[in-house]
C-alpha cells in the first residue's frame, strides 16, 4: 500500500502485539533523514517513523507549508498549505496503523520547528489520534487549528515543549506564550529552555527522552 507521505521506518527491537509509534516531523527546508539520526538513542519498543513533508523545495529540501516574505521582510506562513499538511499527517497516522501493528492509543509526535508547529495543530485538532507531543523549537499557531478544536476532548494530551533562549528563527517569546495557552485548555505540559539557538541541545534530547519514558 502506498502511503500519503514518503517516510523512513525503524521497526521496534522489542516486538509486542501492538507497539507504540513515534512519528518524527522535520523542520522547514529539511527532510526525513534529519530527525532520523536520533533513532539509535530512542526507546527500543517504538516504531519510529520519520515523514517527509509534501512540498518539494529542490535539492533534498522539503516544507510542510510555504513561508513567504513581503517587501518589508515580514514573514507570512501559508496557512492553507499548513492545514492541508495537518490533515495529511492525520491521515498518514491512520495509514501507519493499518500497515504496521501499531497501538493506536500510544502515538507520539516529535516535531522540530515547522514540524513542531504542525504537531501542536494535529494534537489539538485530532486528539483522538495523538496522545503525546514533543514540540521542539515551535509554538501554537491558532490559524492552522481545526475550527472547532475547543470541542475536542484534550484532557488526555501530554506535551513536552522546549526552546532555545538564543533562537534567531522563532523567538523564545512565542514559545513562552504556549504554556499558558495549553494550561488554559487544561493540557498537561512540561516546558524547558536551553541556552542554544534554533536547534536541539544534547540536554534537550536527554530531557525529552526521559519525559517519554516517564509518560
């Protein structure tokens, strides 16, 4: 069966009747190999799938949605493309569950940057499909959430989010607004900051891995 997105998969080293899934979503201008470099460090019982974003930017670079600049160099995200990607990933999760013996009640999204923004959007729009989110260097973008997302049962979602204090791509202030936003929705979240730019510090990786093991 051809799935909606191109992807890499690492099968679990410990096979259960149904294994949990970690779905990795890369950032703007990257590809599925980027976060896949983490896999040797991640827990053995997971199916680890790294998806490639659908918009081809040439030379092995892909995006979940376009980012455009106007004459004053203001950045604009293409929200319509972002919503298409949001729904595409939700569909891709269903396809993975049909293709592999994955526990549909144990799905974690791990997103970096644009992948992190989409991870929030999928979890808040489809909390029936996702139980946990690791959102690295991102923020909640309300315009790309499902219109009626507040009607969803968000009580079971757990979120680990983190940001670099010297991030020059996505300001740390944007990430800091996310925790109160999630708390208002009653979502259990852990937020951490690291003295780095737009990237994942080794300590950040270690912290989210421990969070995964505890949750």
